C-alpha cells in the first residue's frame, strides 16, 4: 500500500484521472452533447466538480489518520489545485458565456445577489491558496502561517455549499448532500483539535524536485 | 421499441400495434366514438409503456398564423429533452425519461366554478372544439432561457365561451394532474402539488392565450405537458401549466404554485419583463437554446407588447411582477 502511494506513477495516474471530467466536458462541447442548455450544463458540472474536489481535499487529513496512511499527504495539494482549476473554469464560463464578458454585470451580480456574493467570495479566497501552494511559499511564509492561511479552504468549502443551496429553485437535496459531506469533514477537525489539541493539520514537507507533475510548480 | 425477445411475446404484446392505430383514429375523431373509446381504454391497459411513449399522433392544423414569430423554430430534440416538469424530477433531462410511462388516456378536463354551464370535456371533445391552429410562439423561461415552439391548439377563450362565465368570474384557476404513483419523484420537487396556476379573466380570454394539445405537428409528448396544457407566450414559462385537469372560474385571485413556494421571487402576474430582475439573476438577457451565449435581449412581454400591453394600463409592473 505504502509503495503504491509513494510511487511517482500513482501521482501521474491520479493527475490524469482528475482531468477526466474536464476531458468529458470538452468532448461533449465538440460533439454537441452538453444538453440543450450547454452553458448551464458546464456551469453545473464545473461547480459540482469544484465541490467534489474540495471534499476530497478535505478528506485527506482524516483519511491519513483513520487509515494510518500518512503518505496520502502527497496528493492533497494536487486535489486542492484541481478544486481551484474547476472553480476557475466555473467562473470563466459564468463570465464568458453567461455574462458575455460584461464585467459591470458580474460586479452587479456579486454585490446584489447573495448566492453569487458567497460563491465569488469562496472562489476569491481560493486564489491565495493556489498561489501559495508551492514549497517555496511554504518556506517563505513559514509552516505555521502557511497553515493558518490554508485553513481558508474551510471557508471556501462552506461558501461553495451555501452558494449551491441558495442557487436551486426548490429541490435542495443535492446541496444538502454536499453540505452533509463537508460538515462531517469539518466536524472531524473540530473533534480532532479537541481530543488532540497539540497536533493540527499536517504541513507538507515538499520534496525538493519531484519528477511528478504538479499544476502550478 | 416493439422488438421483444421471443420468450417474452404474449398475445397482449402483439395486439397493441393495431390498437395503437385505432387510437390514432380515435384521436383524429374518424371512428365510431363509442367502440373506439373502448379501444382507447384497451390501449391504456394493453400497450406496454414504451410503445405508448412513442405513440405521438400526427395532428393536422392550419398554418401560418397571424401570431407566428418569424424566428427560427427550436429543434424538437431540445424542446423534448430540456423540461421543467418537477413531478417527474427537478433535473431538466429527467422528465423526458421519467414521464415515458405517464398514462394520458383516457383524460378529462373539468371546467367549473363561476360558469353557467359547468362540464367535463374528454380529450376527444377538446380536440374537436375548434379547428386546430399551429402558432409559432417564443417561450421564455423565468430561468433566462428561451425557445421557439410551433404549438398546436386554439385560443383558450373557445372553451371558456362554451361554459359561459358568469359576471362573478374575475380569475381563472388551473390545476395539473397529480398522481404520486405515476410521479414517484413528487416528494423531491420541493413545491406543493398538484401544480396550480392562475390568470386574470381578461388575460385568459386574450386571443394569444392558448389551450395547447400538440406541438411540431403532433400530440404533446408527455414531458411537454401531454395531453393538454396552457400556453401564455408573454408570461414566464411556469405560468403555462401542463397536463391540465381542472379549469375553475373564480371571484378572487387564485393561489399559484411558484408564488406559494417563493412569493419574493415569483409573482402572480410573472409577465416577461427585462426591467424587473429575478432576485438571483438578470431578466434583461436570455440564452436562446441550444446556444451557449446568454446574449439575446429579452423583450417586454416577451415581444407581445403590441397585443397585451393594454391589459396592464396603469399598473405598476415592478410591484405586480
């Protein structure tokens, strides 16, 4: 198990797997199979994958502990960056297709519509996390401060779920399912801090030069 | 969908084909009403659901129509796979799949309330009340997408005049069919069911307001509101109630489903209005399906202002959204 987790090929495979949703959406766009309202389909799909990758990222720490597999940390940054990748696509689709590059309209939306306010906030808060995801930034900020900063992901995940909940017209089942998953993952942290106050979330020791791919290194 | 494995073949699987043809005649009103009505009933019992789902019957209707828009008609595929019909699921692609087994025959529509001659109409009667017209209307959803649909039917006033509304009638309340057994996803809809809608009497009697029995030259597919629905082209799509079973002329403004669900977002009138935004998105633009860009300008009253604006003279449409 450990050798699989530490293999550089595993990272390559996981990386490619994370690209599959994007690949399917591009294929759908080319073949005209994105439903009858392709823009809405793309918005929903990229929004869904953002929430999924946020949940996967937040699941790493609990899983390391529960499964006794500390090597899982190797994948956390990649998942987090994929969450950012999908939310960035989500925002670009909204900006380009829904708002047709009307920046004024986007700003009016952000100020006026609470589900966009909260969604946009969640997105913006992920930008510093993506930027400081490198080993260099961990060194520059220092582990403690880096860790504090990266706790913003809790805010983004909560914001993402609220964004979705406020967006739907009446059927809130799916947003509530996401809310359930994110709540469990955040509750585990509270429980963990409470029972284990000395040990926070892990600060990754970045390998100096890895041949495995990473998005923003 | 008629192909079955040999071991599955029973007499009842073979006969529906003929019954299905009979049903066409039934709908065309070409046969003897009594005997064929029995056959129609028989169809409901015998036809396997997949067969019925594809039994869209051709309708002959007059065209062109003075109300026609000259805009490009939306592909049939789009209009039949992208539906808001929450009784069959809240995802847009769900009704097309989940409404396949929906039984729409036999069907009656009860017209009652403040009328001199309340009565029930069978589908057969509804199809023959007036010559069918094809009308190409814009259809604007409150969710800021739009389509152009060749509906088939006639002005709602036709059926209203037959029952003779009394002077007490000021509004018309509409009700959709609702059956938990046939609509197992009903409890996920998040809206009160049966679905109800309403119009002011003068809106209902406006010649644009249509009692719709078909589209694209055929009877309505289940997911588009079979067998009979309303079409009010200057209002957001949710006002155009589907699978209509009850029409009631009433004194007071009737409750309407989306207004009950969220009064802040969905008013009784719900006229298409680019100047009154939905609280969560702009109504100034729309995406014409199946396009990508939400860059079609939304028109006041969905472009039917010349015909209907006078209905709202002196009304504050920002307040009465």
